[in-house]
C-alpha cells in the first residue's frame, strides 16, 4: 500500500491582507490610523483649526466677489444679494449632506440585510451595485473590494468614498469584535433612519445657521454704528444741550460690548463653520475627525440644553455594546474593558475606563459603576439583575430607553432654542427703538418747543 503524500503547509496570507485581532482589547490597524488623525494628534490642532478659518474666509470672499461682479450691485442692495447667496450656499450644502447621508444609509442597509440573512456579503454587494445608481454603486464596489482584500467591515466602510462617521464605525467594529455584527448593524441602521425622520430641516437651520449669521450681522452692524454713528450722535446731543437718557447710555454700552467682544467671536465661529462646510465637500473624511473633541465633548456633556441628547446617546451605545458582549459569552470585566474603545463621549469613555480598572481590581459590578460615575439608571439595573440573561435583557431595555430619550431631548432642545433666538432678535430691535428713537423724539420735541414758544429745549 502506497503512502499518501504529506499535506503541504498552509501558505502565509498575502501582505496586503490585514489580520484583525478581535480577541484582544483595542482597535484594528485602520482604526488606529483613524485615531492618529487630527483628533488623536494634539500637534495638528494648530494646523487644522486655522485651515478651516482660511477656507471659510476664502469661500465667503469668493462668493461675495462673484455676486458683486455678476450683478454689479453695491451698497445695501449688493449686501442683501450677498447675504442671500450665502444662505443659498448653505441650502446647497445641506442638499449635498442629505445626499451623502442617503448614500451611507443605502450602503449600511445592504450590508445589514446581507448579514441578517446570512448571505455572502461580497456577492450581495456586487448584485446591489448593479441595480443602484452610479454614486451608490461606486460606494458599494469600494466596500466590496476592501472586503475581498481581507479588510474588516468597519475599515471597508471607512475607506469608501466620503467615509462614514467614526462613532458609527466604532459601533460596527464593536459588533465585529463581539461576534454580534447583525445586532450592531441593525441598531445602527435603525437609529440613523430614526434620527433622519425625526429631524426638521427648518429647525436645524435655525439652530445651526440662523443664530451664527444673526449674531455676526448684528455684531458687525453694531461695530459700524459704534464707529461711525454713535460719536456723532453724542456730539449732536451735546451741541443742543441734551443729556442722553439712562436707557440710551445702557444700549450704547451694550453695543460697544457687542462690537469689541461678540463680533470677533462671531467672525471666528462663522469662518470656522463655513470652512468646515467647504472642507466637507472637498474631503468629508477629514472633516469628520474632530480636532477639538477634548473641549466640545465635556461642554456637550454638561451644558443644559445639550447634555440630555449627549448623555442619552452615549449611554445607549454603552448599554447596547455591553449587552452584545455579554450575550456573546464575554465576562462583564472584558465587556466593560472593550467598551473603552467606543467613540461615544470623552466624559463617558473616561468613566468607563475607571469602571474597567475597578473591575479588574475585584470590585463588584454595580458598586464600581457607581464609583466611576456611570449614569444612575445603568447602575440601578445592574444592581437588581440576577444572572446573565436578566442583565442582557436589562441592558437591552436601557439601550432602547436611552435611544428614545435622546430623540425626545433633541425635540425639546429645538423647541426651546428657536423661541429663544426669536426673543433675542426682538430684544435687539426693541432696544434699538427705545435707546435711539426715543431720545431723538425728545430732542425734536425740545427743538419745536423752543421754536414755537421760546421755552427751554
């Protein structure tokens, strides 16, 4: 009897295929590369922040010059057309963002459907890209090509044209690590569709753009008035022997504060936001890396009108990840340690890191969560849950509860901010009428009294 040939050893994987160490805590190679972007390298903050300002100034200057050259308009009419063109540009950018969001949802929808139905992912994406529009088909082809090269799904989504938000990719990556990709993708798609359907474009425009542009215009107008009008206004009253009323002096002092403090801040905010929009059109993946999250995350966590949305979304992401990890067979210590890599909010990430450290030291689950500053609702559920099944159900319930709470908090914030913006506009117009028109009326009455009756002015 002949002896069969020995089985040859397995060939090593090609050099371009990336291996994914899901068994240990940490990000994949591409995720680490994402972390090394502007938000992970403090030395680049001073490069990217001025870049947004310069791009914003260039966009505004080019737009104003083009409108002025096209219509040959000057003065108030030209300024009105420039302002109208600025808002038109914002509408165009909003349309581009909506189209990009629809493309992302389409790609995520196909991926989620294939994973949920346990279909071969590359074959499913190849069939979908043939039936979709070219822009969505190119994105699907990019994701499919990366998957066939051996990239994990989160990295393939990041490398598609335009990329995807890092926080969303962190949830997908956590689902891959916990072997719960179907659950993570389903939750991501559901949340994105819910946020898109519950958002009101008019309200978002009022909060995001009307407030900035209104503050910029008001502060700029008061700067011009304070420089050219108020000195002459005071001189006229002194020449006629009138004393400015107290309310007029208060209004003038307030205008000086607006022109010296608020106007420069409004200019910087407007230029940065316009620059981010211009950069988002040119390089969406670069803009999505937040260089100042060390400052904006704590502000969003503690500010009254923003903390409800921020805390609820971050807590929902944490609960869903813990439920997936525990359901896949991981211990609570490992599940909490893996949650550190979730890009939710720096405040919650820091508290989760403290929580994981105390669990490694042997502290009880609920007690260590309370000491680390984890939201009380999560601490209470963990304290009452008995067994893994009860803990998973409790965390699932908390995740859905925090998702719905974030939507309600966003609606409440919008309902509060829009009337406040309108009230601020009314107060400015009222102060203008009372502070300037009333003294002019009194001076006119005094002059008429002197001319008709010879009395004092």
